[in-house]
C-alpha cells in the first residue's frame, strides 16, 4: 500500500501530467509527417521557419513601436513548429531589412507593459441551452484575464457576439470591462434543439466589426457544438465551409482561439490554420484564459535604428536569418487611425503640469505633425491612483493641455490637437509600487484623423 506521502506525491504528479497534456497543442493535420518536394521547401521559407538554438521556429511581425524614433522596435511573435511560444530569441541570428536596406538588430527583449501592443478581441459565444455554465465562467474570469493582458503590455479592446442557429447579437468593441460584463449579464442560454450551430457565420460577422487598423485581431470562439457548413440542411444555414472560412480569416489577418470539446476537430483546423490554438472547454476557464493570454503576449521587441529623417507613412520590414534568407516580410502603416504613442519621459513635479522649454520626445512629435499636415491627434493625460478623482481628472487634463501648448508654440494649428484627461481611471500597471505608479503617470498620443 502507498504511504500518505507517496500517495500525495503520485496525485500531484498525475495532476501536473494531465495539465501539461491538455495544453500541448495537437499536431496540425495539414502537416503530413514526411514530405519531400520543391513546393514544400518553398513553403518552408515562405512561412518563416529558421533554425535557431537547435529549434525550428516561426516568426510573425505583428507591429512596430515608433515612440523612440529614430530607434524603432519591431514587435514579433516567435514559436516553434508545434505552436509553442519561445522563451528566448537572439539578436545575432536576425537582421532587419527596412525598405530594402539592411539594419543590424541592436537588441531583442520580451515586451513589457511599456510597449502597449494593441490587440482587439472578439468573444464569439454559443448561447444555446447547454452553454450557460461556460458563459458564467467567462463572466467570472474576464476581469483577471484583462488585468493579465495589461500587465503583459497589451492595449486591449473586447467585443462580443452571440450565436445559435443564427447570429443573435453583435456588440462592438470596448475597452471598458464593466460594459462587457453588462452584456454578459443580459444573456441567458436557451434552445439548441438540433446538434449544430452557426459558428461560421458568427465568425464572419466578427470580422466585420470595427477593428483598430494597428491592432492584432483575435477571435475567442466558445462552443460545445459542431457547426453548419455550406450545402447542409437544418435549422441554420451558412454560406461558408471550413476551407472558405480559413481563407477569409487569413485574408483579414484574424486568428482564432477555439475553446471547445476536443472531439470537434474542425475547430482545431480553424485554430491551427490561423495561428491560433485549441483548448478543452471543460478545463477550468481561469487556467485556459491564463494560458491563452500567455501565448498571445509571448512577444519580442527587435530594436534597430533607422536612417529616415522623419516618421514615415509606412515601413516595409523584412527579417533575415544568419544566412540572409528572408523569413518574413510585412508593410506596416504608421500614420493610421487609432495608432497610439506613449510619451514616457514627460517628468512633472508633484501636482504640477509645467514642462521644460525643450522636451526631445515632443520635438519628435512636432516634426511628425509638421510633416503630416492632415493628421489630427488626441493627447490623453493619465495619473497614478494617489489623490481624489476630481484632483486627478483636473491634473491629467492640465498635463495634456501642456503638451498641446508646447506643440502650438511651434506653429501647429490648434484644431489639429484635441485633449482629454482620464485621471486615474485607465491604469496600465499596478499602483502598489513606485515603478507601477510611474508607468501610470503617462501621456498618450492617439491619431484620430489623417
């Protein structure tokens, strides 16, 4: 017989094994075990696979950060062939190709809360009778999920679509968790007499929402039922098949993360074919969402210096490996609605909003406004949590106005600069430490017209 200590050790080991087993992504059925052809070799290069530290990895460019121009950060996601995120990426293995000109990578670092990578999420949820407990689980865990995104440097918005045999409700994206939770509170699962539901049409409607141009697009699909496809009979009709939906999602740059029953293999195909992932719906939602946010935020910032004299409208970026083979290429628009810049080094005295006569970051902003005469910006002021709402609202607005005044004194038209003070209402870090409070005392610049 096992002793109590041995029995506890066995149970713990078994629990760890089960947890690990659940979260190792299944093999992509689109990848045969053995292929030896010229087309496959071409596809390997096209899909940005490179040998690094004895691991075959894939790299995807997701965004750029121009806050410290002329130093530019290229935000990339790196993962191995099995779809697992990497812990480390090395600068000496990579070279940036900017508009056809090679630039050495200065450093590679995991992103922090400072990067503020924009990601727009749409939760696409089956609302038929058996789904109520899963809707409740989303409601219970969403606040922790969004807090973990903030701590990992994600500037998020969240939208919501409900479906059954039909798309029943569409909620545009918000950055207010309370608003999202209010939507969830209004819904009660019912119906679902037939087996299949209309997940494909719900995903299509999700791709039509108002995503920020600079944001990464993610669908979180939650269901316990298979879906209708084109040509099938039943209560719900769809004009899509699995293959045509994958094509549509990839054309729109949308990733799918499926939280479903493991037997529903079509959802695995959708997830893997769009660089998403596949989770068991019956596993604890707190763990699923934590694992999900960990994968999405496993991003690296590749830093290099550009020779361009001013912030451009767009940048064509390619990454080369140590053999100078092109791994991935993407043209990223810079002057686009919703792009957000964080000015980190505006240092104010306590309860003060006065700026020094010269601020390098604002000089760059002025040059940007001068070179882009049609751009209109919103200057957002933020504070830490110390003090009352009334005090911080006033202080944050005055600080935003001080940035506006600085730029106006350079000759920029006042109609091109709007201001808003959010006080302490939108923290991006904890207010329990000096460092966190410093991050929260920030000024953000958002392009609102161009």
